[in-house]
């Protein structure tokens, strides 16, 4: 019989034991689970707190540097599920934020182009408003 390995879901922190990698799919998120570099027996010997701590550390280590920085202070107060969910949410928000920034950039550019075009079509108007001598 093949030995069991410990797998965890990086999205929600769920963990389980599987013989084959292909069976290690999170039942909640349908995400592929990540294998943990600890033997099944060593993991079983850990207390629940120690398991949470180990998994939290792994989830934080696997996160992007930005997410890692935000999660680090919470590590001592949170369990693995919260750490995983927070990390996932922060990543989501980061992607959303990036999209919004790009939209704003695009809008600025469009507005500037419009302004340049408007000014280009009527250069006389600009001069008169600057000098202010027109009646
Ligand atoms: Zn999951």
C-alpha cells in the first residue's frame, strides 16, 4: 500500500490525506491541493495547534511578497483557515485594484487626448482667454 501524504488547500486552508496527487482536490473549492513536506505520521503526531501553525506558515510562505507582508502580523492571532481566506481575498483585491488603476490611467489618457484635440481645433480661443484683452 502506498503511503498517505498530507495535502492542504492554499485557498481555504482545508487539509487531508491522500495516496495520489490527483485525488488531492479541495472538496470546498475544487482547487488542486498542495503537498506538505512532512510525513503523514509526523503530521499525525502534531497537536491541532501545531498543525494550524505549520499550515499557516506554509500558506504565508506560498503567498506573493505583498500578501505575505500583510499576513505576517496576523499569524500569531489567526488560525490557518483565516490566514488562507485572508490571503486569497487580499490577492483578489490586489488584482481588482490593478484593473481599476489601469482603467483610471486609460481614462486620464483619453481625457488628455480629447483636451489636446479640442485646443488644437481652436487655437485662437486659447490665446484670447490667456491675454484677456478681447471684449
Ligand atoms: Zn479549499
